[in-house]
C-alpha cells in the first residue's frame, strides 16, 4: 500500500510540478507544500520495518521540505530589485541549504556506522 503513496509522491514532486506555473515562486511553493504533506505522511505511517529506516526517511523528507523552502526564499530574493539585498540573501540561504544537507548526511552516516557496529 505504501508503495502507491510513494509513487504518488514521486509523481507530485516531479511530473505534476512541471505543469504548475513553470519557473515561478508559486511552483516552488507547491513543491514545498507537497513535500511537507508527504513528510507528514511518512512520519505518521512509519512504512519501514526497522525504526532506524523510518528515522532516515523522516530526516530525508524534512530535508526536502527545508530545501524547497530555502529555494523559495532564494528565488524570491533573486527577483528583488535591490542588488545588495539579493547578494546578501543569496549567501545566507546558500549557507543554510548547505547546512541542512550536511546535517542530514551526517545523521545518515552516524546511523550507518551504528548499524555496522551493532551488526558485527
């Protein structure tokens, strides 16, 4: 059953978004909304057998929400008339997106190391 939900998530985040207000803030807003909805579905349904896998899936889903939100902020700041404000916002949001990705990768790496340690 959950594979159907996952296919709908993939379709919503790739196929449907292409047709929703291309190259606009609204398109990124819908991507943020879709990813938030599916992050909540993941957190409530707990689709995997191992709890560790559920945690990794939640981290990845929340990372996607943060990524789309930061992308929305970056898109809006790039369309700003004030160039100094745009450059400053770009640097800040780029750092935040990088930090969010790095934190998620570290969490997954720690989970992988713990899995190796406890399985041996």
